[in-house]
């Protein structure tokens, strides 16, 4: 009887380790995918911003003005993100993490 209990406990521990490794690997894969997407989105926004600054610069015959206008726009976006960081960023990330953890539990 004691041997069966030990086998059961070791099997449960192994199952928990496997489930934990599966959840961890899934979380890392999702994180990697999102980082790659953010890198491509960031490079797209970067080059689009340069093009926009040069376009504004050509309108006003001064690249400096174009880049200063664009810097002002980016600063306003930064301020908005800072002011609304909790509802936009923190809460969204927390909800996504909780959803990904419990999503697999619902499918089982």
C-alpha cells in the first residue's frame, strides 16, 4: 500500500512538472512571437516616421522643421502612453497573462 502511494505521489509530481514545462514553453513561444512582431512593427513605424519627417521638411523647405514636428508628435504619444499606462498597458498585459494561463485549463 505504501509503495502505491509513493508511486502515485511521484507520478503526480512528474505530471505537474510536465504541465509546468508545457505552460512555460507556450508562454515563451508567445513572448518570442510578440517580440518579433513588435520589432517589425517598430521598424515599420521608424521608417514611416522618417519618411513623414522628410515629407514635412520638403513642404517647409527645412528637414529640421520636419524632424522637430515629428519629435513633437512622438512626445505627445509618449505623454499619452505615460498618463494612460495603467489602463492601456499594465491591465492589458495582466489580463492577457491570466487568460493564457487559464485558457488551457478550460480546454482540458
